[in-house]
């Protein structure tokens, strides 16, 4: 069985309503963790959080750290709540 070295990536935009539980950091983490729990082939190597960053920009600190890890071969998989958390447009 192939093992995926995964980074959990969580992003909450400064424009997101932080009172809405569906996109909160805690809720995103819980959904990702639930998914990982059902997939033994996934090994989490890091969790990266960009709290207060727009998905339109890609110079987010945690996003850049995640990309460096991928480029250096430390991870080969990214898990997000949905693609809008990774980026927009």
C-alpha cells in the first residue's frame, strides 16, 4: 500500500465571517482529521494554517512553507476542507 505524506492545510480569510462554524479553523481541522482517520494510507507530516489571508493571494506564509516542503520531497499530498481553502480564482 502506498503511503501518502500529507500536509493538512487550513485557511481562514480575513473576509470570512469568523462566527460561521462551517469555515472555522477548528471545523476545517475536524473535517480533515475525520477524513484522515478513514484512510490509513495517509501519514500526516505537518499542519499549516493561514488565518486571516485571502485565497486570491498565494504569498501566504503557511502556503509558502507547504510548497517548500513539497519541493523538498517532505510531502507529496495536501489535504484541505475544499479547494476554496487552497486558493481562489
